[in-house]
């Protein structure tokens, strides 16, 4: 029987611009299937985005072998790039984000497996 790999858990945060909250909700009620397919091909599962007090919190699990290559493939996908032209204006990086960084990773402090 093949060994079951523990997925890499990824959490990240960004601010939601309050004036774009309704638009952001609307966009996520109907994420285009090509965007979802790209995420699946990149071994992303259990992807959720939560909202609290104008802060978006995303969580997903990565089950692939080459995270950097898979994330580069997502970033290069034309459908995903178009999706980002719709969602990016709704978001504002945290003050702690580096230059050119949008969603920033959260540090995992606890996990009950």
C-alpha cells in the first residue's frame, strides 16, 4: 500500500477593502471553473477563504511534490491571471507584506491532526 503523505497546510491573510466587500463576495459565489481546475492541477485541496473584520484568511492543503513549480503554474495560467484582475482591486496587502507581496503566509502555531 502506498505511503500516505501529510499535506502541506498553508494559511495566508490579506485585507479586504470594505468598499469592495460585496463585489468580492459576488465573485466568490461563482469562481470560474478553469480557475478551480488550475488549482486542482496544482495539487491544492480543501481551499477555503474566510472573512472577519475586513481581513481575509485563506487556508488550503497542498498535496504535490514541487510547491514552487505548482504555484508558478497557477500564476502563469491565463484564466487565473484574469481572475486576479477582478479580485486584486478588492484586496489590500497587510502592512507587513514585502514589496510585491499580496497574500502573506501565516505561521502555524497549533495543529490537531
